[in-house]
């Protein structure tokens, strides 16, 4: 084998010339030092890279850590929502229209009753005649605004305030229960608060005059 023969020849050469032993040892040392130095350099570079990566991954952020409020966090993805009758979603705006018309009819008729017979109505609700007329005008204006979709959210907000006043009157002045006698409790007023909240949050849907009047569209 060439490697064995070369090694034997090298040993014979050293036996004949002992003065070359030091030179041979120096050559072996020089030959082995370079790979060891390269291996050590690679190991040091690897450790330095790992250290830099660890510092980059675990160091404190430059900006302070902030926690998103719960109402800003995205809802967990649960896939498409299933409905028993998904086709009915196409009629959402029609449902809002019917809701607005119903609210408008009730408040316009109630306001007209206040304004037409203010003396009797003022005694019934325990208010002055002037306030009763003002209340009737506010109910008529709010009912028309909600029904036709003009200043829809403002009208719904006004009707909510009127209903909250009625609830306060029944609960703390007349001490009427939730159902009351002959179903005259404040549950009736609370229903209209919720109905007007739906109108307030949705702006009455698509079928409102505000969408077709340039003054409001702008």
C-alpha cells in the first residue's frame, strides 16, 4: 500500500539521518496546527452566532409592551356561521323598515294625543300643559324621523330619552312594577327603548330617506 510504504520509507530515512527528527516533528506540528485553528475558529464563530441570536430573540423590546383591550381583539375564528334560514338575511333591511314604521306609528299617535287633548293628558301624566304639548311635539317629530329615515339616529335617541323619562316616572314616582296593573308597567316603555336602540345602532337600515336626499347624503 502506498501510504504504508511511504511511512516506512520516512521512518527508515529518520533512522539513517537522526538529525531530521526535529524537522519532522516541526512539520507534523505545523500540519496539525492549521486544522485545529480552523476548527477552533468555527467553534468560536458558532458560539458567537448563537449568542447574538439568543440576545436578539430574548432582549427587551424597544417599545413598551402594550396589551390590546378586549374589545379590540379579533374574535376567534370559528368558521362560517350557520343559520337555519340563511336566505332570510337578505330581508334584514325590510325588517328594520317595518320596525321603524311600527315605532313611528306608536309615537306619532301618542304625540298627537298629547297635543290634541293637552289638558286631560297633562293631568294623566302629572305634568304641566306646556310640557305636555312639548312632549307631544317631540314624540311626533321623533316618530316621523324614525319612520321616514330623516335624522334617523337623532330621532331614535330622542325617543329613547322620552322612554327613559317614562320609566323613571313609573318606577320612582308612581311606583309601578315591571308589569304593573292591567299591563301598564314599565316593560312597555323598555321595549321601545330596545327597539330604538336597534334603530340607533343600524341607522335604520338601507331604506331611509337620508340616502336619497343630497343634503343628507353629502
